[in-house]
C-alpha cells in the first residue's frame, strides 16, 4: 500500500512536470511570437520615420537650393550694376583725361 501511494505520488508529480513543461514550451512560443511582432512593429515605425525624414530632407534641400538661386541672382544683379557703373566711370575718366589735354578754351566747351 505504501508503495502504491509512492507510485501514485510519482505519477502525479510526473503529470505536474509534463504540464509545467508544456506551459514553459507554450510560454516560450508566446515570447517568440511577441518578440517577432514587436520587431515587425518597430520596423514599421522606423520605416515611417525614415520616410518622413527623407521627405523633410528633400523639402529642406529644395528650400536651400531656392535660397541659393535667389541670393546668386541678387549678387549677379549687383555685379551687373557695378560693371555698368565701372564702365560709365571709365568713360568719364577717359573724357576727363582728354579734357585735360585740350589747350583751347573754346574747344573745351565743345
């Protein structure tokens, strides 16, 4: 009878251990599935962030290029104005030098 109780207790313990092993295997599967889902969600989030960042980069680069073009145009306009002013100044300087060479006052008035 004692041996029967010991055997019965061992059978119960074996069942408990089998159930515990099944529960651990199920828990491992759940952890793997949850981790895989978390990684997939993380990938989706980062893909979305990369997309937004890429779009923002394009927009910012476009703004910089437009500003560059505007500033270069303004500087080229100033350069043209300065070149025209220098040309006029050189013409006036040449006329002034020629005027200095004129000895006859009547000729100077012409």
